[in-house]
């Protein structure tokens, strides 16, 4: 199983990475600071690094230096993540690539295919990885995931609507009861009196004839 180390202030990215990279083949490690990234990197020896250049406690270049200076870290690939609106040119740092946020995950796969499989050991596996990525991004699989997501959204929406209906009924029922009781109390005698008067008038007209 290949290990991926992701270091970024936004911890929701790790959930997105876990959806994109199959858990059967990849283990996603997460750090929110540069210090954590260095500690996890040296301990877990991941094969792929995705490190935000602008971490809360240090720059991503410091993480890169620490990894490069370690004698135990050898066959790995290192990518910088660049926040939206970040203007600094990172190409001078000689990494395997720079990923702009928001992340285009299809482009990310293509970049990994180009960079990660360039070593001599991996060249023989290129075809297998290409097939793997094509299968993972197959339109049928995408349709299936979208269908499941749509069903989840429908289920959540139904729960919200049902709960809202209950609350509306709870609030409206006493008001309706009051209005009905008031109407019966005030209007019913008036209606009865009018009907009775009409009947008496018709009876008088009949007797006059």
C-alpha cells in the first residue's frame, strides 16, 4: 500500500483525497502544520508528499529541506499545494510539481502519472497504472457515484421536509383550533338566525296567499 502525506490548513482536503485515491491502495496521512508534516514524513516514509507552501508554522520549502536532508528518505515524489490567489512562483524549488487550489483531481492524476511513474522501477508498471486510472475515472463509475450522491441528497431532503412539516403542524394546529372555535361561537348564531328568519318570511308569504 502506498502512503500519501497531505499537509494543509484545510482539513477537509483529506476527505476529498480519500474519495479520489482508493483506500485499498493508498493510505492518506494528514498534517495541518509543517512540524507535523516533518514528523509524520520521517516516521511513515510516504512515497508521495502534497505539502501546502504556506503552512501556519512554516513554509513548505522548510518541510522539503527537512525531507531532503534525511538519509532514510529516498524514493519519493514531492508536490507543493498553492492556495488560490497565492502569487509567488514556486517552480524554482525543483519539486515534482505544483498543484493549484481549488484542486482539479483529474489533472492531479495526470500529473502523478507523468511524474510518479518516471523512475526505472515504475516504467514497467506505467500501463497498469494508466488502466487503473482510466477504470477509476470511467464514466460508468462516475455515474454510479453521482447516482449514490443524488439518493443521499434526496434522503436528507426528505428528512428535513418531514421534520419541518411536523413543526409547522405543531405551531399551526392551536391557531386553527382557536379560529374555528371563534368562528363557530360568533358566526353560527348569526347564520342560524338568518336561516330561521328566511323560513318565517316564506311562511308568512304563503299564508297571505
